[in-house]
């Protein structure tokens, strides 16, 4: 369910955001493609910083080291997902700056959810066979989300007269499904208690 929820937010940006930037926001294709390129370099710097901040956290409550990020981070990520599909009424340069900022901030939010989620398997079990089963179920959840988002998003968007309203509205629905997936994962994934000597 974690990967299912993750896919409902990650897949949206990977499948539909470039189309949104060019067809709805009206950004030139090369400039819109540059957003993805620059953001990937930015995330290459951000991911280790986020990972270290999570790994070296000292105050770990009863909910565990990683699980709180699934619950609270998924809500923030859902909001950021919708914000990336909003095109403010600005000049082309203003829209481009907004697109860069919103997608890069989304990348930070994604790191704060995906890195702890990816670390959760090791915190659940040390058994190699169980970790393999967890990975298999994760892949099933991810593929399920990809199938659903790739099939139903555009038919829902075309139900709206204005795509500037349709995109954020549909992305909000998908993001809510994503939060539900993460919440189910949060409720059912129990981290082992590691006692430091």
C-alpha cells in the first residue's frame, strides 16, 4: 500500500507534468524539459541531505524512526503534488519560475517520504526471505498505481471544461488516494525496536 500510495503522487509528475507544462501552462517544450533536468541534479544534492537528517535523528518516538514520515510527509507531498499542477496567471518567465520552484520543492517533499519509506523494509525485518516478499509486494503496489493513474487520469481531466481546473482537481483526487495508501502502510508496518547498548 505504501508503493501504491507513492505511485499515485510520483507517477502523476512523471506521466503528466510535462504535458501540463507545455499544453496548459503554455511553457516552451525545451524550457519545460529543462525543469526536469535541473530538478534531477538538485535532487542528487538534496537526497543525501534528507537521508542523513532522517538517519541521524535522535528523538525517536513510539511511532518509530520512519513511519511518521509516511503519515505526515504524505499529506505535505499530496499538497505539493497539486501545487505543481497549478499555473498562476503570470508572464511566461513567471510561470517558468513557478514551475521550477514548485517541482523542486515537490522533489524535497518526495525525498522526505520516499527515503524513509524505502528504509522501512530493513526496519521491519532482518529476515532475507521476508524482505524479498516485502519487495515483491512493493512492486505490485507500484505497478497497480501506475496502471490506474495511466488509465483514468486523462478521462477524468477531459470531464472539466477548463484543463486549468481539471488538472489540479484530478491530481487532488489522486493525491488523496495516495495519502490513503500511505496511511494503510503506516497502520500496518511495525518497525523493530533497536536497542543500543
